[in-house]
C-alpha cells in the first residue's frame, strides 16, 4: 500500500482503494528513490514453503479472492489501532496479518503480538518466532 499524500489522511481519514501489486524490481526502485538516505531493507524467512504459503494468502486476502490478476479486493489505507481489521489497513500490518493468518497452524508470529496497538515497519521482524525469524536479504 503506497500511502502517499498528506499524512493526515493516513491517520484521520482514508486513502480509498489504495492497495496495489508491483514487481519486486519496480517496488525497490520506486521506494529506494523516495527513501533517500533512509534505505529500504528487505527481509525474508528462510522457509521457502512458508513464504509461498503466506504469499498465496496475502494475494487472496489483499488482492484477488480468485487469485487472478484482476483486483477485486479494494483496501483503504489508514493507520488505525489494533491488528484484526483487514480494511482499512496499512503496509506493515498487512505483512504481519499475512504471516499471522496465512501460516496455517504454524507458530510463525509470536501470539503475544496480536495485542499490539500498531505494527511498525522497523519492528516487524521482531514479531516473528525464533524458528521463522527472517534474515536480511539486503539494503537498497
């Protein structure tokens, strides 16, 4: 979710229909230019099967209920408290929700983090259990 615009919209109003899908290259190129000296970090869990399972869930939950290229999920962007609402939503919470709900019966995310008020991007890696803790792929 790109967010964008006035930060007031992130907190008190919503950016309508803000979810999108981009290639990895497009996303890294776009956001690394916007980030300036605050570089983008990419983290990845070691378990490839789990990554694929969670990505499949994220595609279903946040893009298309039929797993098609055609978007039929329209998520509004807003930074709100809690971890349970799927719409409105924001980027780091969508990632957290995908691993929390999309991992089946595996304990990928620490259950104690379900009570967090916000899921901050820089703290996301710390919500994983030690078995599934992501490794840093790189900084861009």
